[in-house]
């Protein structure tokens, strides 16, 4: 595990963008594994800036996102496809046909997950996987569990997640109750993994995940065993590590 400590959110975002930019420059047809959530927004802004400056070309890059809510269409502004379009894809020269997010509109979970595994395998896996970190140690929607789920699977969202999301929807019926997520094995098979953690709120879980036991109760802890894992954090998120 390699740790990169940045001063604050903006510096950490630039560091993560540096690593992704290096990947795109060294392998223009690379496969990027991408995340949503609040943490990577600054990284995406930094990548967009470099693209606009003429320093990066995404025309041959493919992307495979971690997760998507089951039941949400790409046009729904709460969907992760919408998020990716808004925060990255609409602003760079990536071919949208090469960007992949689980199909939230596929009601048959087995089919949705099988199709996504096929997409990942057809690409020969992921060159660089960018991750955020949940407060309970989740990565993607891989929540604390008794075992590490291997491949793409459908997860039941916890009631607290459903309640938290309800503010974004007109009625409780519209709030997604399930999501499709890439599995831990797929994440571990990425050639390089970069996890970005920022803010004081992440300090406890960063310490637990990367300096505690490797256990499916803290899904991110398995990254300790990855041969090319980089933790990029700001001073606040890394404040409790030895
Ligand atoms: C997003 C994802 C999640 C987030 C995590 C952290 O695609 O898979 O695991 O990375 O919930 O979210 P933020 O960055 O909002 O703290």
C-alpha cells in the first residue's frame, strides 16, 4: 500500500487526477473503473481542466463504473449514469459508447449482473480503479457482510440509505430499494486501485480499513492485500493513521 498525503480536498483531488492522467497518457486505450459520490467530483473537475488545456485525450479510453441504482433510468438525475455524464463524460472527448454503468432499468437482477460481468471480462478487466470510501468501509455498494461478494451482484439498500435518499424523490415509492454493484473480486483484479478519502469524517474508517484487520465487515480492508493500491487522502482523513 502506498499513501499519498495531500494538504486538503483540492490538493488530494489533483493528486488523484495526476495518477489517472498518467494512466491515460501511458495507455491511451486504458480501461478506467470510475466511482460516483461527492469525493471524486474534484478529481473529475481536474481531469476536465487538463482535457480542456489539451493535455489529455480520452478518445480511446473505456470506462466501467462501480454501481447503479436498480430501477432508475439514465435520465433520472439521481442515477449514477446521470452523475457521470454531468460530472465528467459531457465535458471530455470520451466516446459515450465506451462508457459503462450497470443497467438500472434491467429488472432481472441475474441478467443485469451477468451482462455487466461480461462487459468487464470483454474488456480484459480494469487498468485503474478509482474508489471512494463509505463511512462503514463500503466500496461500491459492497456493504459490511460475512463474506466478500465476488462479482457484480444486486444489493438491498439499508433502510438508513433509503431514508437518506428519500429527500431527492417526490415520493417514497420512487426511492430505489436495491442497487447493482461491481464485486470485490473484480475490484481486486484491477491492475491498480486508487482510493480517495477526504475530510475529518473519514479519519476513523481510514484507520480501521487500512490499519486494522482484513475482514468483510470492513470491505475496503481487503485493499491492504492488493499489490498496487494507492490511498490518496487529505490531512484530515489521514489524521489518525500511525
Ligand atoms: C460510489 C460508490 C460509493 C462511494 C462512497 C463514498 O460509486 O460506489 O462507494 O464511493 O459511498 O461516498 P462519498 O464520496 O459521497 O463520501
